[in-house]
């Protein structure tokens, strides 16, 4: 006989499990912050993770930023041409990138490339019981493994977002000035006159830093909390990418509503 309350029980069980996991993630984040000092004392470890998360992600950031700038320049010129304002192409490209597209898309690409790799690495270390071996040798795995990877992602993210925006501006210049024929001086002068350091550039840096914290925390947490099997690690990688993308988009809305309310 089917239990009529079973769907309600499953719903309640799922809600309790998610609340419990959220609390565990908060405690995990506090532990990472507590052991951050030891990760910086092991500076070679942190530098290696900055290289892994940042430098090795440069290729996808450079190429994607260039093509996003090309598309922005092409679409922006088509729209501005209808209103006779093609000289404002530099303003459209630069503001779109520094305010929104640069931090958001760089964070998504970062989560897809570096975040998934960090989750897989920590998950495989858990599956092969390397983390337990560290505990047996009185080595804290959070201080030795998790904290350097977390800070490597946090430090790398603002630089990757800035490089993405710079490549996007270059792509907009290539398609607008070199190929279409927009005035070169108007492109750069309109950009310089309209982009504000505080409301545009600085807020974009703050966004990218917050995104770096969120994506890096999700990546290391999913790897550390993964089921120590091949299937469990693969599911943790999937959760990292999906959760990171949704979190970045939600945080972008929240940050934008506060940052540009009085702009």
C-alpha cells in the first residue's frame, strides 16, 4: 500500500539535508579562513595554485574575451547606427565589459576550467585516502590542501576578469575601428569620458573578487565533501560547475542592485 505522506517525507528529508549541508559548508568556510595563515606561510604551495588556477586559465580567458568583444562591437555598431551614434561604440563595449560581462563571464569560465579541476583533484585525493593519510601523519588537510587552492582561485579571479575586459575592449576596437571604420579617436575618447573608475572599474573588481571567493569555496567544498568513488567525484564536478554558475548569476544581481543604485 502506498503511503500518502511519502512525498511530504521525501520533501522534508531533502530540505533538512540541504540545510544541514549548508551549515557544514559554513563551518568548512570558517575552517578555511582559520587555516589561511598557514597557507600563506607555505607560500610555494599558494603560488603553485595561483599558477594552476590563474596562469593556466589565461588561454580560455584571452580567446573568449576577444570573441565577446568582437560580438559586442558588431552588435553594438548595428544598434547604434540606427540612432546615428556609432561614435559611442567604445562606451557601449567598455561599460558592458567592466560592469557586467567581464566579471560574470570570466567567473563562469573560471568555474568551468579551474573550479572543476580543483574539485576533481581534491575528490580523487579523498577517494584514494590521501586526505586520511595526512590526518594520520598529523597534517591538517584543510591547511595543506584546501586553503592554498582556495586562495589561489580568489587571488587569480580579479586579474582574469581584468584581462577578459581588456581583451573584450580590444576586440570591440578591432571590429569597430579596423574592419567597420569607426573613428579611432572617437572610440577611445568616448570610452575615457564615460568609464568612471569608482562606479565601473572598482565595482567590477569587487564583483570579480566576490565571484572568486564563491567559486573557489564551492570548488574546494564539493571536492572535500564528495563521495569517495568515481561516480561520486564526477557528480561533485557537475555540482561545482552548475552551482558556481547559478551562484555567480545570483550574486551579480544582488551586487548590481546595490552598486549601481546611485550611479
